[in-house]
């Protein structure tokens, strides 16, 4: 590790020493009537290949200055509210005073410019797919709705997946350290109007953690116009129970400060119904006992989220970013009423039982992320330092009580117990990155250290009666400590019609988990390289071909390593597995893009000893246990086809179809440890139609349909599901307000049954959440909305590079 650090530091100081004589470019931006245009974007590009060099914005009276420009041939362009100037060629050999860059604008007074909704766009970059939604009809829902509508994203049981793998959500290139449910609650209260684009990164480059898996990076909009603006939004949803949500966002900008704050509250009461069936077998695989169980789960919660994003520019070279998020949900109540029938092999009623499982839960999650960027004298070169801290606290108290009856409904016995559990998690990370142009290419390197500590306790107490599966001996304290040291190198080169990105990341992992009750410590200690390759070939403006490869790791999550048991009733429970090991995957993708409207993606993924979700029935004890286990082998491959196209001036269509194969081989631990391969061939389809229903664009509609033929879920295979959704939206008062209505699952077919049937295993479950509902929404914008955020008119690739700087 010391040698690796020496190499990176040497690269830092070597590249920092590359300087050259520099010059200044000054000028102003005007419209066709010679009126000055404030806050226009200025972009300087290499003349030979139009690659980005640097950018800035005009001041409040339309003047701009680009500093420290090296001698070379360039193109200079300005853009404002969807329009751009003609690129101007410059041969820089000294300071240049340009005069004016002319942007032809319509005759509207600038104070009255309103950006109306346009169609979303898709762009293929070497290492990602960019879904731009700012000022489009797609951005008019919540951020969660945008992710659900993003190309290549599959929603399975509220889990966001890309090519069969769970995706990690990033916000402005920073990992969101929240649980899956907390991420959903955060994004449901985060207005889509705050989102500029979503980046789909199937194979993350070397600068990202090797265990991130596929990434959905949400890029937020920035307030270009100085001053204050804000918005409030609310929604009312009618499902099994009525519920509402409310939120507000605030923007404030000065010359140096850019501030965004968001708060949302989502109190709700939900009903989830689950039907489970298990056929227990004897040694000859004949069914001797049939269990049919109905779970009615009611969950009451009041989730709240607060977010803050602060950017401060000390000067042209030094800037600071603070991103913070607080998610808390106190006073949650979960009540599960269970009714079970037990019949013999001849379907005769043997007995019944009822269980009442009541839990009270509290949790809070506080995260701070601080970044400092220093731009070096060499144009395009920068140093970035980042620190992150997350603190999670969770507590729960559970009371479970079961009553058993014979076939004549006569009371036999009862059984009950309480559990008191707590979990405290702290995450620290520190990172330093350096990037610089190297001739016509660019180089990036960095170091990162992360530390995760977790302590969990569970106490079983207050027993009534006795049962073979539950006893006070299950009480435990589990401690987990993980440290990861990482470094990476990345090189990007563009020439003619080609673009290439090469990277390698090395990670040293040291982790151990200790169970006091088991008196057992499991240790993980390894160093592994994670290479990545991206190649993009664009023979013309209409065609592009891309190939990428990446190697990743899936480390066991501390909750999965935790050996505790969590009971639905004494015969149905989840159990952690402290013996889980990291797994490594190799991912290949080949993509073709036609006219930025048609996309074809062929992928193959060797998931290695992937950590999967398995459920086993113990035929002797007649119990059902859910656990995580390392697969013996796992792979998936498929063909994805995407269309993103204007069918008519009023109709934009987005369609995504995936044909895929998935298979996993695992040890069937309740079937004499036999190897078993679970596999499925499936189709996923998503069709979205965005309609403009009025001439002025203020009345819009949306019709979407989702179809899944079947899906692999560990030891389960799902059956098909279909979801039809309709939505309408009307803008009011010069786009200051909007009202909307949406109806989901109109056909009542967005439900699925998961079946596990092999060897001596035969069980299923069918979960019925509140998938069918109607939702009314309202948004009101206030403050300085006469000038909307500046929309760049030049190529999207170059716009992104400007904002990344």
C-alpha cells in the first residue's frame, strides 16, 4: 500500500509541474439587437476535436473573461435559454479582446423568458448513458418517478435494478448513504423540477467504489440567476388508506454562493397483504402437511427528510461544496395479523393458529459530505478533497403472540415473547483526487479510505410458553468493523471518431464481525485490482458503437452478516449469515446508438459467487427461513432495445425492451446440500407516452405501461406482472403553479407470485402492496422565476463538461 501511495503522490507532483504561458480572452454577449445578455454561458473548445477546455458565465451586464488560456487554436461559443452563438475560431498567441458574441433571441423581453417543457434526451457517453430531463414533461413528477422512467432501469419490488443488479443511488456524484426505503422516501419528496439529468452507469469507472455495482447518478439543476426562488408541493393519495405528502425547496444565489435546501414529510398508513403457502414433504417427497398463511400488515410511519446543498466559490480557483441529508422516522408502528391453516396430505384440516406481531420502530440517518476543489494554474487541472460522515441509529421493540387451535377450533396452547433491538452504524470516508489534461488526453488519479463500524444488539425476553425455534439463547451482541483503502488511475483520450477511457482501481479490505453469543469472529482480508475499459467509436453524427468492461466486488452487508433472527412468527423468520464471503463479478457491455434515438445494448455478466436471497423450508421442524448465501455460480446476459423519439410534435415516446437470461447455482441446505441451478428467460417492457394536449404546452398527459414476464429472485421465480398508469398535468399562472393527477395499476395486475419448487422444496408467496391508487398533486413556485435557469444550446456533452468543472 505504501508503494501505491508513492506512485499516486509522484503523479500528483509531476502533473502539477506542467505549466505554460497563458493569456486572457475578454468580450461581451449580445442579442441580434445589440442588447447585452447577462449570465450567458461561455465555452472554450479545442479547434481540432471540439473537446472541452474551460468555461465561464457572463456577469450581470453581459461581460465575460476567460483567464490563463494557453496558446493554441480554439473555438469559442456562447449560449442562453436554448440558443447559441456561431462558434468563433481563435488563434491565441496573446491577450484577446473579442468585442461581442451574438446570440439571436426572440423579441421577448428577457425578464419574461419562460422555458416551456421540451422532450427528454438520451446521450451515450463512453462510460454512461445520460437521460436529460430538465424542463421536460418527465421532470414534472417526483425524483422517484424520474428514476422509474429512466432508460435501462427495472423496478422490482421497489428495488431499482440495472441488468438484473440492484443499483446504487448517487446524488451529484456522491453516494447516498441511506437504506433502500429511505432513498425511496427521500426521492418521493424531492421534486423532479430539481433534477437536471440521470446518469445510468452500468459499469462504474475506476473513480467509483468497486462495490457500487450499477450506479444511478442524479445530477441536480443549479440556479443560474442571482436571487431567491422556491417551491412548495403536496400530494394526496387514495389507496387502501388515504395519505398525503408535502415538501418545499429553496434556492438562493449570489456571485459566490449557491444554496439549495429541501424538506419533505410523508406521513402514511399502508396495508400490505401477503399469502404464503408451504407443502412440507417426507423422505419420499410426499406431502404430509400443507400450510396456508395470510399476513395482513399495517404500517404507520411519518418519514421526514431534509437536504442541503451549498456551493461557495472563494475565487475563480477555489470552491467548497457541502451536501447534507437528515432522514428520520420516529414512532413507526407495524402490526401483522396472521391467520394460518394446517392441513394434512389429504387436504383435511388439522389445526389453525393466529399470530399478532406488533413492533414499534425509530430510526434516524444523518449524513455530511464536504468537498473542496482547487483549480491549478494549468487550465483543466484540479485537486479535490472530500470527507464524508454518516451516523445511523435504529431501535425497535417487538411483541409477538400466537394462539393454536385444533380442527374443532378448540384452544390448544399459546406462545409469545418480546424482542428489544438496537443498531448503531457510523461511516467515515476521506478522498483526494487529482485531474489534469495531458496534451489531447486527460489523466485522473486518487486515494480513498473508508471506515464502517456497526454494533447491533437483540434481547429476547418475557416468554410465554416454549417453542423449538425461539429461546432466550438467541439474544446476542454483534460488532462489525470494516476498513477499505483504495487508489485509482484513469486515462481518457479522444481522437478523430474515437474515444477511450482506461482505468484501474485497487482496494485493500480488512473486516471482521464478532458475535458474543456464538463466541465467533469472521475475518475478511484481501487486496484486489478492478480494471475498467471503455471504447466509443462514432463514424458519423448518426451512428456510434461502444464497448465497456468492468470488474466489481460485492461485499457482505453488515445486516446480512448479523446472525440475529427476525421473526414474522415462530415458524417463519429471517436469519443472518456470518459466513458470507465477498464475491467478484466481470461485466461486459456492447452498445449501438442510432441518431440518439435508437439504442441497442448486449450484455454479459459473470457474477461469480454472488450473494443471493434464498428461502428454505425445513420439512422436519416445519419452518421457513430466509437467509443470504454465496452462490456457487451466477451469470446473466441479455439484449436491451431502447427507442426515444418524437412521434409527432405533440407526442414523445420512450420504449425500453429487455430480453434476458438469469441463472444461479446454490447449495440447497435443506436438501442434503445438493447443488441446484435456478434459471429463467424473461422479457421486460416499458412504454411511456408523453403528450402535449394544449397549444401553449401547459396541459400535458402521460400514459405508461410496464410488463415483466418472469423474474429470478434467489430461490424464487416470479410470474408475470403488468402495470398501466395514466397521468395529467396542468400548468397555471404563467408556469408558477401546476396541478396533476395520476392513477396507477389501472388493470389491477401489478401483483406477482413468487414460487420455489424443486427437490424437496415447495413454497410460494404472493405479496399485495398498495400498488393501485390515485394521486393528486400541487406545486407552487415563488420568488425570482421570471428568469428560468439558463439552458445551454450547444452539444450536451460539452454542457456536461462545463458544469462538471
